[in-house]
């Protein structure tokens, strides 16, 4: 499932290949990928436009087409492919944007849990959904993070998974953040000391950046990451303790029973 670092990788890919090219044609191969818009309308509104820029917020990708914005969500199996040769078209291309220069951008999604739609603006979309800040947004400061945690109760893991607090932190990245900051996933947020809050803020951003730097290939993350030891009874590479499993916020959670307090 594409997590934030993968969506950032898609955003960079989109920006590198598919900007400033006039859209000659839009082929919606499977209308089920569209949310609340008919394929004829979708195609008509984008034809003749060019994508000017790309923006990501959490796991949402937005491309500015001038009068409208394209919003993509990658669901479980979403992906992008830019190609010239018809033979390179992905098997599960649901939408193909054909540019004047002969190149094409396909939005593929085998399982169809993703979506594409046209929206007025990303800011309005973020507002309507009540999404919290993107953890990597340069304007997201520790002071803002602290303000979001203020007066909140409940387990720190649940809070970090809540999209209204921070948008796009997935299960793996939350577990990794808490592992690296030695905080138990069930610790109550109002019991965290200020230096622990700061560590969570710094660590979650570093982990996302580490993953993005590897084009979201998390298998390439450093060996001391919990990512490589998500197994009951595994030995903690940090302290030699034992990795344990619990369900927090309805999600399978791995943590070290010894050093995470
Ligand atoms: Zn440990």
C-alpha cells in the first residue's frame, strides 16, 4: 500500500516527467477509478490543459491543471507510469493522459481502491476533510505539533495515526517513530515529557525522509530500524530486548518490550 514516502516519490516522478506538456487526450479506461465525475466531463475539463505543478499532502497528490486540480489517491495498488511506447503501458492503466509530445502518463491501480477526481483547490480539500498538517511541510514546526497534542488524551500511537492530527503517518512509520524514541505505543500522550514530544516530532520526520531518500524502498532502510525486526520474539537491535506485538488503534503494532516505556 503506497504510504507517504511512496506518494512523495510519485509526486517527484510526476513533476520530473509530466509537467508543462499540453494534454491532447484523456482516456479513462475504467470509470470506477473516478469519484463523482463522469468520464466525459473529466476528460473534457483536462483536455488542452497542462499540469503546472504537483503538490502532496499526506497520501494525497494534487496536480495543478489551471482552472482545476487533479487529485489522485493511490489506495492499495496505485502507481504512475510515464512512457512513449504503447508496449510500456501498464496492464492496469485506469486513466491515460496523452500529451502533445507523444508521451503518456498512466495512472494504474489493479485493485481500484485508489481514486482520481477534479477539485477546486488542495487547500479547500484539506479543510473539508479536516486533515492535519503534512508531517514534512516546512511550515509544520514543533510548536504547531505541540499545540495539536495539547489537551489530547489517549495512546500516543492512536494520536499519530489520527489524520486530523498529522496527515499520512502510516502504521509502519508510527511504530518506527516510537521505537526510535523509546516510547511505548500505549503511553498516554498527556504523560509525555516535552523532550519526548520533541523527539517524536524530530524522529517521525527523519524516518519519512530516510524512506523518501531510498525512493520508499523500505527494505533499504538501515538495519537497526524496527522495520527489519517486525516479528514476535525477534531480538531488538537497540537493546537486546524482545520484540512484542499488540493491537493499538486497531492496527498490529510491534515494539520492544524492554526499551520502549
Ligand atoms: Zn529494545
